[in-house]
């Protein structure tokens, strides 16, 4: 009975998917996308959303086929690609840590914009929000899921309301005000760069066994959540820019929605949007930390991470993974700007989505026209983002390249020198031998 009550139903699962996607995505990436695609920023969100929808379809089909969680890590191990699965899991976990750091950083920026306590405050606020959700996640599934439902519905109401106010003004000239006419082709580069805004849905596949009736609930929740998020992103991109102009969105890219809220409703609008930003980034941290800890536990359980992370507390929560992931994100949010890392994280997720779509296509899981489109479009967007990073932000590309090298070559060396669990056993330990 108690175990059943702790399961995530459709409402909580859907909310976790939406919270994982919207989160800091729209609050921190809108200005970046407008700076890249100009008047076509809305199309960037739509194009990225279509790739995400194909990837979501591939994820839920593969999860149903194998009947277990773990996402791309599990799917690759099912076809005996253990080395690839281990390397990809390391890159993904680092990507999630960076993503949570971005969410925490964005939370601090919006809060700091309102209170104006000085440059130190956003950093401290980012650390504090991570500490809060570390504690929340350590309490268990039901607590995290219940909070997610409340956070998601509040921010959706605020975002749609603000976007609707902007659309009511209907001034298309504002979409290109003060920015270079990049042309419709720039929407592809914008879509690739903003892809981190869609990464959250696949977190639910890590929680497969925590979902009530997952074969039915997971597809309905994930696919409908992606559709809703696409619509929200498009109308927010249009409504916000029409309200304050593209130049203001780019100039105030870290707090653009707060500026729009103030323009629409004065101080009340500023405060409401800031609260929504705090709730939005908070729900994204919650969803990401909640699921990534379970991925980390699973990877450690399969001897691809040190055995110390294969531990649960009395409530059945992978506590060491939660603390490790949350603390790492808090440190990153406190010590540096992550703008150069955001697009690198987007490339990591884009590559992962492409791999999953390609796997579903090769395994003939689901409609091949959908999975094939996801693989082709994801690969195309990945190439576009690589070229953009080479010309605009090579440091981000170098950083991701270093992570890949560590995951491929450093991982086997490290795991040969630390104790890891024997896959499939509860408490046995062995020295990892990479094949």
C-alpha cells in the first residue's frame, strides 16, 4: 500500500517532464536564441521541439520494449554496447550537473535582479536553492512529485499569461527590432543552441519503476508534455519579444522575462515573473536531481562508477548520488559563469537524442519514419552546432571534447583503480576490468 502510494501517477509524471524541460530553459535561453536567430527565434524553438518529440517517441518505445529504466545507458547495454554505454553515461551525468548549475545560476540572477543586494547575492542564492532540493530529494519520491505538480502549474499560468499579453499587442516589427536580420536559415543554429531547453523529458525514463503503470503512463505523459512545452516556448518567444523588442531581450538576456513582466504590469509584473522564474528553475532542479541520482545509482550498480555511489538510505533514496550531484552543481553555480558551457551541454544532449533515435530506428521500435527523422534531424543539428561553436565559442567545444576524451579513455583507467560493484549483485565488490 505505502509503496503504491509513493508511485508517480500521470499528473506527477507529466509535471516532472514539463518541469524538467521548461525549467531554466526559457528563462535563460530566450535572449541567446533571439541573438542567434533574430525574428525567427520562435521557429528555433519549434524546430528543436520536433526533434525532441521524435526523440521522446524513441525513448518511450525503447523503455516499453526493455521494460526498465536507465534511458540511453540501459538501451545501449541491451544491445551489448557496454563500453559505449559507460562512456555516454559519464558525459550525460556531467551534462546534467552543468544543467543544474545553469538552473541554479538563473534562479540567482532573477532573484538578485529584484533584491539588488550586490553581485555576491545571485551566487549565494544559487547555492541555497541547490541545498534546498538536495534535502527535498533525500525525503523521497512522493514529496518531490507533489512539489513538482504545484511548481509546474504556477509557472505555466504566469508564462502563458505574459505571452498572451504580449501577443495581444501584435507588433511583428518588434521581433527584429535592433538585431541583425539573420534570415530563416539561422533558425537551425538557434534550434541546436537551445536544445538544452528540451533535455528534461528523458529524465522520466530513469524513474521507470517509480511510475505507476509505466507502459501506459510514460508515453502519454512524455509526448503530451513535449507538445505543451513546444507551444509554450513558441508563444513566449513571440509574446515576450513583441512586448519589449528583440534588442531588449538580447541586452537583458539573463532576466528578459522579468523585464517583460515589468513592462506589462509594472512592479507587480516584475515580482510575479521573478517568483515564476524561481519556481520554474526550482522545479527543473528538482526533476533533474531526482532522476539523475537514480541514473548515477544504476550506472554505479553496473560497475561503471565507483561503488560508493551505489548506496541508498533508509527511504530507498540513492543519497550519496543526490548529495554528490547537488553539491557539484552548487559549486559550479557559485564559482563561475556557465554561458560558455550551455551550448556544449546542448550538444551532449543532442548527440544522445540522436543515438537513441538511431537505435530505435535500427531496432525497428515504433514507426521508423519518426525515429529516422529524429536521427537525421538530430545529426544535422549536431553538425550545425559544432560549426557554430568552432566559429563563435571554441572553448565550449574544447571543453566538451575533453569530457568525451575523459569518458572514453580516462574512465577505464580510473575504474581499474577503484572498487566497483559486480553487476547484478547487491553488496559484492570487485576491481573493474574494462574490456
